[in-house]
């Protein structure tokens, strides 16, 4: 271990900076592989290696220092004209990146010396000396196209100069500020609720003194002074509301970061996937400046990695197949982020062969997921939904990146855990797009507050289509119990929360909410209001039970559960129809 003792804060800062420099090095290697050797770009590669060597030496990482020192020698040899930039130079650079990544992981986990670097050093030394190495292979044809086309001479340092200056702060400190601002939002709501009650009392007092008899002038004056004071509180309450909301917004922005650095690290993922499959592709990156909660970004690495590998392996055709079908030899995979309706939408698209629902139906029957007759009756959308099932795969052979039926089910579960959704848009022979929709932050959710069985619940507003009044005649029984609601001649799965459904109840409401592929009707007693609510975690053993994903404290001090829509639909599909969610 290094002589320097790293505390948690130092370790996090070192890891972030090292990862950032490593991503930059990967990006430069891919750019050089795409556009060819240029003196300015080779200089940037040398500087990136030098920066990593300095960081390694600072932390006392001898193995990493040795790799970066020899990597410097390779780039210096290219820059000096001793060797030319070749496939072997590319492979040596990528091998160094892989080893440096493993060394960083070893260091942060306390197992610094577990990575063997001998083969990497041998490749770097032979490359710098101009010797042919056995490990060298032709480079994969992977290209990256950012949203704004860069000039060939522009280097990573010029790009960095355009970025805002940043101050590194311990994430734990940001969480403290965010938690305090969230508590202030709860106090703000309680203050507003108490003011409404006080204002009601003042109105009653004002009405009573107008008809009072036997009340002294001094008593009347005191009551009127009290009423005036209450009215004056309105300005104060509004000011507190504005300031608390502004503070909350700014506190949330402290954790918002651009998705660009996250997206750029996937250039290497795509390149390696192409090498494994023999496919050729370029990566188009759009919306790099779109901002997202840092905690969300950290949890998106695995899902997007799976989607990109899926696009290359399952989405794109082989180069020969593409040419035969009239397409360019090289496919295009697009990674795009944008803010839409208060949420972040990430699209992973390919211009490949698309998803064939007929082939999926055959695979569903072949794997005995459904009887053949039932599988044949599936709509295209229903058949496509099976690609998210664990163990389902249409790959003809197991490879290092596909064929085992894991991947898309992980994507769906990870995105659902982030209060997000995944949808698929596909067209045969034109390509497939996976649409990931996420909240801007996990801390605040715009919600519809409802009441049922005497308890209050919060439903995510983005998922709600409409609210309708329930007529008894619109409730349909299947299997002897209420299971569907008829809305505009369409039968929609029906669940109740808080209490069992009673046909005799005079007035109830149904909240129609969307999931990824279906609609669900949620029966409630009352629809209260829309509100921006602070999400509080609940114990892990309760998370997901009956659809609950968190809780919030309302203005009157009561607690409301947050409900996710998808688990409610799953309960319906499992036969748990119109059963209460425990209050």
C-alpha cells in the first residue's frame, strides 16, 4: 500500500480525478483511431499519460506509475517519429487503460497488488521499440461523433478550457445540504397548512364580532388586531415559501452534472463490443450538456452498457449483411439525452435490423414461456415485452456479451429502482431505440396526492394519464371479483389501495396511470391535490412491498407512502386483484 494514508474523502477525490483522466485517455485513443495520427493529438495523448503518471506517483501506486511511464515512452516515440501510429500502438494504449482501471479498483478496495501488469509492460516496451508484438491485432472500426463536430486539431485541453471551473466537494456534504433543504420544504408545507387553519379561525372571529352583543370595544379591537396580524402573516408565509423553494432548487442543482463525461466513457464499450462481434459501428453522442442527478448518473453505467452491447450484438447486422441490404458497411449507434416534461429521456438507438415480433413469438413458445397457441396471439408490443424477462434470449450462440438471457432484465430492474421506465421502439430493417425515462433527481417528485381507506398515498404525476369518476356499472368481474374498469370502451386492469373495493360505495375515483406497456386504474376515495413532495427512504425490507418505494411527511404532519405504478400492475397480473395496500 502507498505511504500516504487516504481517508474516505481523499480516496473519493482521487478516484474521481483518476477516472476522469482515464476516460479522457480512452477518448483520445478512439479519436486517434478514427481520424488518424495528428501531431496535436499525439501531444494530447502524451499529456494525458503524463497526468495519470503524476496522480499515480502522488498516491504511491508503483504499478500504475510504471505503466504510465512506458505509455509516455510509446507516445514520445510516435511524436518523435521513431515509430508510426499503428494498430499496435492503439492496442498498447487500450491495454494500458484496462490495467490502470483494474489497478484503480484494486487500490480503492484495498487490494492494490492483485493485478498482474507484466504482459502490459511487455507490450508497451516492444511497441515503443518498434517491435511487432504478438498481442497486436487490427483495430476495431469504431468511431465517435459528438453533437457538435470537432475540428481535427482541437484537443482535449481545448475542450476542457470551455468547461466551467469546478470546486470538488465531498458528496456527503452536499447530501447534508440537500437533506436540510428537504426538511425545510416539509416545515414550509406545515407552516402553510397551519396558516390556512389560522386564517379560517380569523374569518370565523371576524364574522362573530359582526353579530356579537355585549362585547366590549377593547375586546373587539383585540380581535380585529388579531385578524390584521393573521392577514399580515400571508406575506411572510409566501416569502418563506419562495425562499425555501429557491433553496431547494439550488440545493438540487448542486448534485446535477452533465451526462457528457458519462457518455464519453461508452466510446470504449462500443469499440470493444465491435471487436467481439466483428461488427463495425460509429457512436453518435447527442445532448452531452443535459444535466442529471449525480447519484442517478452513477447508477446508469451498467444499464447503458448493457443497452450498447445489445445494440451492437443484436441490433446491428454484420458488415456484409448491411452492404447486401443496401446499407452502409458501418452501422450507427446513437446515445442521446434530453430533458422532456421535467424528466430526463435517454435514447439508445441503432440503425440495424430491428426486432422481429414473429421470431420472438417462436422463441417464447420454444422456451415454454407460453403455450404456442397463446404465444401466437400476442400483439407485437406484448411479444417485444418478453425481451426484458430473465433468461430470455434469441441469440443462436453464447458469447462473452450475449446469449445467456441476462442484460435487458437487469436494465429494467435497475431503471425501475431509479423510479424510471424503459420502452422499446423498433422497425424491421430500420433499427431499434430503447427509451429510458428518469426523474431529474431522486430527492423531489411531482406527485398526485390521493386518499383511500383513511390513508394518504402519492402517485408519480408523470405516469398519470387522467382521473375519472367510477360508476358501479363500469366495474367488470373476472373470476368472481372486480378486476377491470371499463373506460371509453376499453377494459383496464383495476386495483384498489387502502381498503377492499366496495360496489356499494357512493363515490369513488380511478386514477388512470401508465406503465411501460400497459394502463392501470387505481381506485381511491379522494383525489386531494398535486404537490412537489420530498422523498424519504423506507427500510429496505419494506421497499417495493405492495408498490411502495418511499414515504413523505405532509404539511399536517401525517405520512404518505409513495407508490410505483409497475408493481401495482404486477400484483394484478399475479391475481392480487382489488386488494388493499396496508396503510
